[in-house]
C-alpha cells in the first residue's frame, strides 16, 4: 500500500510516477496532475496536454502565449 504524495491517502492501488529523477506515489490521476502538471504563465491553468513553450515559458494555448508577448507560437489546427 502506498501513501499519496499529494493528499497523504494510503491506498492499495496507488501508482508511481518518475519525473526528473524523482519518484512520486499517487492514489489517483487527479493528485498526480495537481502535484506535477506545470501551470500556464498567462492564466495559471494547469497544463495537462502538450501546451506551448517559448524560451522556457509554458502556456496552455496560443492565445495565452500572445497575451504574454510570445507572438510566434500557434495552436495546431
């Protein structure tokens, strides 16, 4: 039984995620997303999909990127 690194719940069906050389244990995907997903630099939403990146800045969409001055980024059509 593993103890969730996000909420502390001990759960028989927990799972592990390795990221950047670190190991995390979670009881659900919701906790994994809450703990590990990056946030958009413009609106703050957690980026669950691919997102967009320019010069180390992460954005959830091209609209947020443009708002932050990253005008070369485009959403995939």
